[in-house]
């Protein structure tokens, strides 16, 4: 975490939190994403520098309603900021979404009951633009929307670091279906493509699934040793993609050479050749 001071930041209307804080309480902000966009961090106006958010989460979804948190990934733990000021947190990886955007979710600490400005876990809020972008959960899974007259002072940091890995978040509603605003035609056959190839510094691995499957996508070297796991999760039918920037599971750059990406999903077992040139 690092504190930031920028005169161009919007003027804060006030700050808010919950009192008391029930178990599972959280604040969520909708982040729309264009094709190819990702989020590498978040800036927010923090209320109390002595209270930390136990988890910062990201989850794909639709603007109409936050997704269930059991599909979310943890992008930060024990995240704190300065008192009554803008702060910034950088994710370990950049995150994109299979849908039209994602939610950034601040889990509230049980000991963070809001008292007043500067005391208790909470964030600032701004005048809104008439669209619902902010949500509050007072208990696990029960979300209420903040009035469209206001929105939380939470802003995504768009990914500008070309060397960072991008993780694409998937989405399923309680029926196992993608949201209606992101419906896509389901392919009838599996496919795996890599472009550019050869590549430097990164390449995009695109694959299609004819049905929902548990997917693993792993990169190996020519001796069959695992380099990095890019995907390991249940994914919906359709087209998906993930980027690889020549970094292994330990965050180290691997040398130039030939590598192989192996896609496994149910009965699907496909391999693609990658050539990294540094």
C-alpha cells in the first residue's frame, strides 16, 4: 500500500461504513472493462488508517448485480490506507473478465464499526452520475445498492505494465450460466491458438470449450518441466483467453526458447508450441 496525493482527484462528499459490522459484510464497486482491458490495482479514499480490510476481492459479473463471493479471487489481504486520504494498492497480477467487467470487493473487518470521519473502517463517497455502481453487503450474499446519486470513492488502476501477467476471471450465476449481456455462441469443437508466435514480450493463448469443464492450462519447457500454471478452475463453454509474458510460477523471467502450453478439460488434451525470443 502507498499513500497518494493528487490534486486532480475528485472532491469527496463524505465517508461511510457500517455499525456494527456483521460477519460477511463487504463493499463492492462495479468496474466496466473494454475488450483487452485489465485492472492492476485500486485507489480509494480511506477513512481510518488503523483499520485494515482483511480481504480485497475481484469477481467477474454483470453491472446489474454483484456476483456471489464464492466465485471471487483474493487480490489482497490486510489492506490498509491512510486516514482520510487517497491510498493505492497494487495487485500481484492484473485481472481481466470474461464478461463486460468485474467487481472490486472490500471485505469489512468485524472490529471496524464506523464511528465518524477518521474512525472506523469505511471509504469515501462522491456525487454519482445516475448509474448504480456501488453496493453494500450487510451479511453474506445479501447486497443492497447505494443510491445512484452517490458512488464510492473507489477507482481502478488500469493495467499499464506490459510485463505483468493477466488473469481472466470467469463467471457463472447460480444456474451455471453466463450473464445475459455477455452471451456468446458456444463452439461445437475445442480449439487452441497462440498469437503472436514467436513472441516478445507476451503472447495470447486463446481456447474454446464446447461445454463447461474444469480447465488446466500449463506451460512446460522442452524437458517437460512445469514452468507456470496459467489456468486451473471450472470454466463455462465458449471462447476464453489468457496472456503469458514469459514469467514462471516464481515471478522470474524464463530464457528464450521453445515452450509448450498444454490445455486439459474433460476429454480435451491439446498442446501448442510457443517460441519466446528475448
